[in-house]
C-alpha cells in the first residue's frame, strides 16, 4: 500500500480524533533514525512522544524482548512471574517507594493513583477526596484523568465530569494554599509540564509544596509519565528537585515502546489498598516487565544518565544561541532531553515542524507557538547539530 491508499483507509475506518497527521508511513527505525516506506530517512526528535528512550534496534533491549517472547508473553496476575518481581525490585531499590502496581498506560497509572488517594482517606475514615492539579497540566484521556487535566479543551466535550478536581496556576504556591479546603486529599502535579509546553516547576515551589502538604496532611502525587525514566538526566525528575512525593506515576519510556505504566507509593500509603480494590488483565505481564527491567538496566549503566544530562545542556545551549540570534525565537525551556523552543506570534510551530519534516527531522508542535523536543536518550551531539542547522535554515 502507498501513502495515499493508507490515508484513504484511515480516513474511512479510523475515528477522526487525530488532525494533521504527518504524511509519512513509518516502516522501521535504526538508532535515532526513522525510515519511511518511501525510503526517506528522518532524525527522530520526538521518540514516539518520549517513549523510545533507546531509539530503535538497541541490541540488548531487542534481544531481551525477543527472548521473553519466546518464553511467555502474558499469563495474567493470577500467577507470579520472575520478570515482574525483578522489575519491582529494581524500581523499589532505585526510588524512594516501597510498593507499586503495573498498568498499560500513563492514564491508567494516574487513574490508579487517584483511586489510591481516595482509598487512603477512606481507610482512615476521613472525608477528604478533592485533588488539586495545575493549570496547563495533562494527566490523560480517561474521564477522570481528563478531569484532573488543567486544560479546558480536553474536557469541555465530555461533561458532566467526575467530582473532586480543581486546578490552580502552576508555580504559584499562594494560589495552591488558597485552594486547599478541609476536603483536600492530594495535590497532583507534573514536575515538568509536558503537553502544556514544557514548563519545569521552580525548585522553591516544589520544596514549599512538600512542606505545605506535610503541614496540612495532604498527599503529594507526581505525574512523571513524561519527565520520568532518565529524561531529565536523573532516573526520576523528583530526584532533580530533591523533593519526594508520596505517590509517583510513570509510563512512556518505562517500556521503551512495549506498553507499561506504573504507580508507586510509600508503604504507609500503598497499604490503604486491600484485595479487590484494584486490578488489571494486561498490566505487568512478563513481556512488558522484562522490557521495562531491561530499560532500567541500560539507563542505570555507568555514565548513561550523566550523558543525558550533558547532551541536554549542550542541546539547550545551542537552542539558546539560536534565540539570541533570531527575534522570532523567544525562549528555551526544559531540563535534560525534555526541551521546548518558544516561537513568537509570527511563527507557527506546526508550520515550522512541517518545514523540519521536509528536511528530515521529526519534531512536535506541542502548542501553537511551541516546538517540543523529546529525542531518544541515545541521541548524539552530531544529530543535535544537524537539527540546529535545519531550524536556522527554516526560520531564515
Ligand atoms: C504527564 C502525562 N501524564 C499522563 C499522560 C497519559 O499517558 P497515556 O497517553 O499513556 O495514557 C501523558 C501523555 O502524554 C502525560 O504526558
């Protein structure tokens, strides 16, 4: 099938929720490059929206996944598997959390975290259920996570929405303080807002928030679905800030492309769940766990995270140089290899991303005037240089 035929079938049979897909039929990937069916090659600066942390065809990862497929893919949570136990051990040993539950996506991880928050207070017979989130946040597409999301456009079509959520301006501790009531059970935030346009939390904000939550007996939940698993140069973004949440959610890069998410909590919180409170058919199957376990092994190898940090600084510096030279480039935001370039009103991010697409680069227009970069963590300096050259050429 050629591009036109595939587009025709998609138009006829796929629900019309994705507008403006790029005219590319992806056939395979290698390293940080994507190969189209027409033979064209693209440098990938989006990695399947922050999923393909090791790029494509990473030998150790692919071999582990193949080996697991040969052994067993799925068996349900009625039985134990070594792959799941190993992943539990690695995640617990490398974080501040004791217990976890595996899901298939970020939305599901957040749903689970929200249920745990509610159960935690129910167990204590305390009538707290409200969750405060941040404006411009994104927490998923299920009805509850869309309600938690602090962007109206995602939820407006789906009213009435579940009760118990409100959002306040991000990085504004006073606004958060003002929003707390006797019903407030938790604050749920992305330490670096992703879909909103890559906005990192201020250090004082997260530290102040931790103190505030301690003082008021409120749980702190970090949604690290996008910013976790090495993206910032630390395994978890909370480690960059030195602020520990009570619950964390992860997905995307955790499975390196095999769908898996997780929510993890400190023991005291996690123990609010009793048998029957939560469950899943697919979540935590041996294939997904083996994939995630291998991803962790590789990311935690000596020097890996350090290299993410260095390449992130280098990339950010080069983008900042562009900003200093062009008046239509306003600002660079982000941490590690999670970066955004803010454009002036004169430049459309979609049009610029399309220009870059034509030049062989995949980048994302995350907001109307914001380009987002989430390259595979194995991106090299020379790949970054090529993109910088292409951006400069495109805006000129
Ligand atoms: C911070 C954050 N939370 C949750 C989600 C939802 O994850 P998923 O699309 O896997 O359900 C996303 C997806 O972009 C995200 O960026």
